[in-house]
């Protein structure tokens, strides 16, 4: 439904409400105009809920008037599905996140586009499956001059060009060379690190960095490099998670001084390794005896503390009511490093549910339903077109997107991906793991075993293989994924040199093996 029609509806409803309340009808509206308004209103009533966003009249009016919402996207790193209270954790306390979920909507089936860091983030920023843009591996671990292709416009660039004040805080992992830097990809303000991770205690990593410089080294482990603010090194002295929360709050305070909406991408590196937590945070979990789990829990608690601080800043600066907060993880939790993905199978790196199904919530007072659980699949790929729609930003015609604007279906509590397929593909040494889902059905190819079929609505742990009972369904889904993969691009880089050598040695991607359904 376009803005002009929405305006007509609002005006007509307001006019007749006044009549019913005994107000004067002596407005500057002609008979012909009123007829047109009423006709528009009656036509609108007949439009199905799926034909237009199911926003409140107030929300539509705000967007029509050009009051774009602030958007705060909070991304954690390797957070387990069951490691937040709103997803049922009994061990790890996350009171601030739980409060956001209680006053907003949490998601039971939120999927990222890849089961580990870099490719998942590339998808988030571009709205594309990473395989379509050659970004299906993490960036080279020892540094490089490559990055996500420049022809792929980031959501930050789109929002920036549509009047948004844009900021990024934390982990980048999308390119280190100047042309791939956050400031060059649509972020007015960046505080953090461009690599794939970082140590947490400055007193330790600063000493290690100084020692490297003393030895004359120039190629230094990213995890101990100084943090930066808009390309300039900074002397950070706080525990890194606290520093990122502080900088996010600083951005929010500064944003309140501008007469424009903001988009803030806050990418915590917690609870990604190294497992390093403040003792005061670990002390919140006296009943957890396993040291990895206890440290991990403290790291998650630090994130939750930071989220509470940022929400408080939004409230104090009178920006909370016009801010959509989205919280999720870049992939599933790493089970060997303290995470818990119950009731899902496996974890980070896997094409089973535990690898790429993550915690997620939306919070936006009066716009997002309070205390609800959205039980339909949504994709991280959907955020790009959804943010663009809420911001009133036109996506360039040449820009391809693999997700969709889910706001109409979300607002109406309907499945935004009914009868649609979505995919996950993880390349390994000489073969690929793959999975495709449509509605309740999910086909999985894992560890060079035959394809299996699961009903993930009733079997989230993927234990009962139904392929023998539904062979035609399985074959059809696999054939669809095979078609999807034909325009996948060769990787533009590899995490390690040996991965590239193995890729070429084995003639990868060897989709002839991946999509064979012979037992």
C-alpha cells in the first residue's frame, strides 16, 4: 500500500470520527475529494493483511510523515541458542535481554546464512548468501587486502544515503584494506577492530603488542592489535565488552543531538574465544563448576550488562520509543567452548540446526507486539530489505537480495517464508555439508553421509530420519538446492592457504557429490 493511499485512509477515518463525535465537518474537503477518500478507505478494507504492512495507524502515519525509526542491530559472536533466559536458559542470567523480550517479541526459528563468523556477517550486511558473492570463507587469518566485493552495497550505505547517521562498534571481519573499512562502507563512525576477534583484557594484550613491536614485527596477531576509532589507534583500558558497550552508548548520546535517525551496528565479539571474563561477572554463577562454562557465562553476562546500559541511554535521551532493537548471534554456539544449543543438534560450523539457528528478538514500543513468541522461520537475510522498508529507502533496482521484507508477515503473525526454500552450505575438505528447508521439512547432507529428511517443527534435534517415507519430497528439495547453487561463485579468499590448496586439489566444490541422492 503506497503512502498516498495511507494518507487518504487516515484522513477519511479522522474526518468521519469527528462527525460521530459531533465535531464540525466544515473542513476544506470537496464532495469529490470526500468521495475519493471514502472509496480509498473502502478499497483498503478489502485488501488482505498480506498485501500491506500490518502496522498500526500511528506507525504508518509516522513513516508517511518521514519520521524514520532508529535501528539498533546487536550481534553477538558464537552465542548458544539456549544461553539466554528468553530461550529457556536455567544457568545463564540475562535479565536485560529478557526484559527486552518480555516487552517485545522473541523468535524461535531465526536463521543466519552461514554457520560461522565472516560469511554470516557478509550476508547480514549485503542481504546476499555469501556463496553468491565469493565470501563463503572467513577472511585470511594473518591479514589480507581482500574484502566483501565493493559492488555489493551494504545496508549501512543505503541507510546513510537516505538520511541516517550510521555507526559501527566492535568486530568487523569484512575487510581490512582502506576500501573495505567500515568508514568506506557506509558507517560515519567506527570504534572497534577490523579483524575476526580480539583478546579482552587490555593490560594483557597491550603488553603483548608492545613486545611484538620491540621485536620489530609488523605482521602481528589481530587479537592483540590496538583498537581504533575511525582509522586512528586508541589507547583502550577497559575490558573489551565494556568498552564496546560504552562506545555504543556514546554514539546513542551523540545521535540525540542530531535531527536525523540513526543506524547502529553493535557487533560484540563475546562470547567468542579466547574465553576471558571478569571475575565479578563469573561470580554471578556460583553453581556452574565447569571452568569453560563459567567463563563463557560471565562473558554473556557482560554483554547483557552492556545492553542494559545502552537501553538506559536510549531511554534517558528520549530515543527508545522510536528505536527498533534487533538482537541475535552470528551463528550457533561452539559446544567445545562452553555454549549450549539445547534442544538443537550440534553447534557452530554445522548445517544441523545448532549451527545456524540463533536467539533473536525485536523490541520497539507500540510497534512490536509485547511478550510474544514468533514461531515461524525468519532469516538474517531478511533484515536488509526489512530495514530498508522501515526507513523508507528504495533499494537500487540492480541490487539483488536473497531475503525479503518480513515486516508485513511479522506484524500479522504469519509465516513470511511459507512454501519457500532457504539454504545453508558449508564447504569442507573435498566435500560440502548442505541443508535446505521448506516449511516443516529439512533435508540434510552431512559428513558425506546420504541425504536425510527431518520434520524440524516436531523434531528440532533432527533425530528421526524420514527420508525413506518421503523419498519424492527429499529428492525434490535436493534438486531445488542444486539449481540454487549453479550461480554460486568461486571463493575470493580462504581462511588459510592450505584451504585454498585443498580446494583446488579436490576440484571443489564437487556439487556432483553434494547433490547425489543415491544411497
